[in-house]
C-alpha cells in the first residue's frame, strides 16, 4: 500500500507536489515545531543533577540520543539554594553557562517565582499532574518525590535504629550525619522530620523541635557535622545517614555484595518531599528547555524515574492507564512500608517555606556547629561569575 502511494507521487504534476509540500509543512505538530526550534538552539544547560539521583544519568543520555542536543551538565552536586543563586547572579550575563532549567525543593521554586527568576510553561501532560503539585500559572511543577529515611552501614552498625529518638542513644556516638548542608532541601527536610517526630506530629512546632533534636545529638557527640555521602557511609565517618529513601535504595543496589546497607523508614516523623522543575526566566535555550520539560513528563521518562527508585509525580495516571510494566511495578513495593501505620506527611508550600526560614536562620544559634563539606577533588565546571563563591567545590546534594 505504501509502495503504491509512493509510485503515484512520483508522477504527480509539480504544482500538486508543491501544494502537498506546503500542506505537510503547515500541518507540522506543535511538538515537531518545538523539536526543530530546540535543535536550532543546539544545547541545553542543566544544573545540580547528579547522575546517580533518580536515574538522571540514563535520563540525560536518553534526551541527547533522542533529540541530538548537547547537554551542558553544570555543577551536578550543589544544593537547591545554590541553584537559585546561580540564576540570580547570572541573570544579566546569560550565556552557555546560564542554567536553562532547574530541579529544586518546592519552597525554593516558589520563592524564585516571586523573585521573577522563572518563566511559565505547561507541557502536554500538564493535566495529569496533581493540582497540589504544580503552580497554577505553570511556573513550576513537581516531577518526583521520596521520603526521609535512615541509610545505615550494617557492617558497622549492628543495632538498627527504628525511630528518631533512637539516634540519641550512646550506641550511635560519632555516627549520625546529614546528606547535605543547609543549602540543600534534603538536609532541611531531614531536620524537619526529626522535629515532627519530637513534636508528636505538630507541624507548627516541628522546625524548632528539629533544631533542638540536632542540638542534643551534637551535645552527646552523636552528630557528625560533615556533608555525608556514600563514601562517608562506607568508611564509617557517617555510618548512619539521614537521606532520601530513593538515594539510599540506589546506594544499596550499587553496593550489593560489597557493603551491607539497611534502609530504615522511621516509625514517626515520616516526611515526603516533592522536587519540582522550572525554566529560568533568563534561559539562553528556551526551546530546548521546553523540550526538556516535555521529555521529563512523558510516560517514558516518568517510568525512568520509577526505575531510579523515585516515585514519579504522574504515577497514579500511569497506573490507571496500565502503562506501568510488570517489572517496574515491583518497584512500587518499596514505597508501601514507611515504618509506621500512617502515610508520610507532605508539607504544604507554606509549611516548607516557614520550615526553611526557621532552620536556616536558627541552626547556628541553636545547634551551634557548622556542617563542613568533604574534600572533593573531582573537576567542576564553575561559571566564572560564581568563582568568588565556594560553589561546586564539595558535594552538597539537593
């Protein structure tokens, strides 16, 4: 059938061919037009996307292979606060080193919108994202989420903590670390979760109680004030790490047969955190940025997040539509057990903003110890405009 149609076309008058070509050109889909515009720009600049975070390595490579665009991977290990600062400080010098898109904690995106640092865009799957997980005007939108957990090196720690209060035991002297400093959403939510447990679920008291909890850990010598990561977990500097569960799950998978890692979701103080995407208002490659968002929220990439141990924001829609393959469906089991009888708390935007304000401003006065960065000898592509700051010189997860 297709061969016959092709043969007939070969003998069509030139005027008819011209009409056919014009019709094909004018009927190009919006997605085809976006792809073409993005390819004209030729590049996308991303920031703060570690390749071992939610399966981003494969997602990034998949985007490059699918659309043939170059991706400039900028400062993969910095925190959400630094991401926003990068846009703010480079806004008047937009160029290849200016982030086009961001992936940050919810409260950071909201404040960036208020500061005029973001531009709106609604991808084709917009309607399938829960209303509470997106900005009504399209300035930011949730992509995935996880819960705060304890990642434990079971080769070193033989008695597993089961709840936050356990971490104050003498058994865990010089053992407990945060996977991030206070520039990272991960660390802030970890402190908040500890406080939520201490406050018996009272959200209004959780941030202050979290500061007191870590002050107590520090006084007892249990808190290790360094930015913990997989290396410090393995070598015993932070054998207990307060970390997003999906990162802990990824670590356990990578180290299977080498280091025994146990993942404990505490019985109380369960907190879930949504990470959101947004496009910089000063993006040098705006069409590539919009194409990136279409790609991230496609069925294909949402399932890639699930494969990377993160719970994708469109999971309910994908499950209803029967689009979750059986082998990936097994991943859902990891989200069902949070250690207690209740689901984790999803703090509202207002609660997260209040929490961030209290914890970042109160840490020095209440806890009284600075969280130090571990040495990092890996090369880092730091924009010249940020060289005056210690950005990207140590690993500070989001």
